[in-house]
C-alpha cells in the first residue's frame, strides 16, 4: 500500500454548543482517490475545512507528508502542496479564464494579483503553464471568455485548473458534481481520473452522487451526525448495513 499523504486523527470541531465534527479520523494515501460521504449535516464540509486550514480543529491533529499542520493557515497549506475547490466555485467571474489562471500562477511565485509585467522569460513560462492547464481541463477554447459567461460545469473546471496552478500534491474537491447535468458530471469525472492517472496527484473529494463515488473512489469515509460511521473500499461501504440504514438506502446501493 502507498504511503499516507494526509492524515487526520480524532478531529473535533464545535460552533458554540453545536458539535459539527466529533472525534473523526481518516488517512488519505498517495495517488489515491478518496471520497467523504454522508447525509446533509453530517459534518463533511466542516471536516474538509479543518483539513485545508479554513478552520482549526478544537481537538485532534492533522499531518501532511508526516508534518504537523494542525494550526497552519490555509495559504501555507497551499504553498506546502494542498489545492482546494469549494461547493460554490471560488473564482473571479469578472475576469477571463486566462486572467484567473494568471492570478493563481503569479500567486504561487509570491506575486499575488499580478496580471501583467515580469521578465519576458517569466511571462513565457506563465503562458506555457496556462496553456498546459487549459489543455488538461479542456478549456482552451474558452481562454478569453469571462468566467461569468461559462456554464456551471466549465466554471468548476476553471476552478480545478486554478487549484492546479499552485502545483499541488493533493487536490481537495468539495462537491464537484453539485448542480451539474449528466454531461457536465462526466466531464468532471474524467478530469478527476486524469488528476491521478495523468498528473500522479492524490484526490480527496466530498460528493453526494453515489454512482460517481462508487465508480471513482479507492476508499470512502462515511460521516453521520458529525461522527465517523465507516471507512473502506466501495464494495465494503456499499454492503455495510449501518451505512445503508443511515445514508445510502438499499435501493440506492442496488442501482448504482
């Protein structure tokens, strides 16, 4: 089995008197596709946010490549090799696709919000990287379009490309298929597979589309009411009685 890349142990997070995450642990292995599932209100996004540094847990710890990062802010985690997307695409709709990627690449170089300037060699390197990323997510034809003009699925692809502009080792995707039609869902599924197969990256994603989860994931973490309900392979999860009762439902499992 490959090495553990990202590890969370006994994570707890409260908001006032509400326990959002309660003693949850998970291990994400290198070059794997790992899914986090559960019903609405299960604590998935809160758990995700403690992994990516948008929240600090109240208890437990997070390690990345064996390094303690529990109290590391999110921007430092990006620099360390963690990419992230959100339930609602976190991109700049008033800018073009090209400009959005420029921001990500210049930011990685320590020159945030730089759209113009730099030496000729720097500019050429940035443009080459943009071409590479747009080719990877199949958005080359949308290079000069405003992000606001794109379909929801293409906006998600643009956000994935932005997350790749920082050269991550792991990409965390929060509900990448939410609100997408079937054709757009298949585009995102193909890109997620390519993240591992073509780029050699690790993927951790939250998702409600169980057909997608069971076809993509190597391992699945199931949460319910803020706690860890189960973890295992797709076959183990789909046959787990507790998971069926809490989330999947017998008919759902039988038809995915």
